[in-house]
């Protein structure tokens, strides 16, 4: 039976997702290892690892490794209401382009001296993102950024989403992980149709972040430290396993 157009497009999408993840795995190892070292150091010192994804779908990335089965309990997500799509997609886009907004979010989060903040936004340019990075750095935090160098460098300096300084996230953070999302995000083309389809940024960000988490756990185990890791509440014994640590984090992680 001949493959349908829909099935063919899904095959193209699957191949694109795999190739992008393979590219991250093949070339970003050194950056991922450095990032994992810093995360491991924080956890070894029993300090939180903060993550913020300023932007509509970038919020999904912050949620991806927060309160997640198999994930680190020390991860604390900054889930600011301003850019959540649930409060309005156009509103979210307007706020992520508003200079000064990210500075307010970081100030409210309490991130400061000696803290570690992961900033994730595939495009790596919006005003809220850059302001968050600059403010966190001013307050003494160490910054890990997950974004696409190609997307940021290839976007016009006068793009309306850009910060007034025209800076890119990978130029501001201490460790930059390239998630390699192409300009436009969508990666599948359809003959006779102008627009591409099949966005890829959520896969890219999630793979990069989970790569940091996996490397971090490996490093901690090698150091003789078994970090608290969430078990799915829907798995046998999940609630009981997690309850051993809830009191340790409930008052430290604002969104727990």
C-alpha cells in the first residue's frame, strides 16, 4: 500500500526530530558536561537549581524537568503567569517582548548570589529572556542557557522581539547549550504550501535539558551521592517514595 501524504509528512518530521537530537548529542557534549558539573555541584551542596523559560512554549521546557518522574527534586521552576499561553497567546507574546519584564520576574524569584539559573528559550533573543539573564547575573547567579545559536544569529537585529541591547542569550550566559532549532522552528515542507509545518523546539529543548539531568545524576552517583529523584505518582509506591522528601523541599521550592 502506498504511503499517504500524512504518513509521509510524519516520517519527514520523525527524521527531522531524530537528526536534530543526534546533532545535539554529537556536538554539545562538552557544554552539556560543563552544565552538568555545575548542576551536580549545586545538588551536592543541597542547593536548588532554578529554571525559567520566558516565552509561550518555552514555559513547557521549564516544566519538562520540574516535578518530573525520574527528574531531580532540587529543580525549582519559575512559572511566571505573564507569558503562560493559558492567559492568552497574544498577551504572552507581547509580554515576552516587553523590556524590563524579565528583570521583575527574577527579582521576585529571589535568585541571587551563589544560585544557579537555567534559562531556556529556543530563539534566544526576546526581551524578557535577556532581561532575566542580565538581572540574574547582576545578582550573582551562575547562568546556563539553552537556545539556538543559529536562530539567534540569523534573526535580524531590528526584530521586534529583541532586547534593546540586541544581545543573544548565548552571549550573556556562562555556559551556552545550542539546541540547534532552525529559524522558523517548523521543519516539514508540503508541496504546494508556502508555510512549513511541524515545530521542533519543544523536542530540542527537552532533549538538551534531560541530557543535563542524566549527566548530572551520573556525576553524582560517581561521587557517591544518590540525589532525590521523583517517582511517578501513578507508579506503584510513587506517593510513598516521594513523601520521604516532600518536607525537605516544600518550603524551599515556591511552585511545589
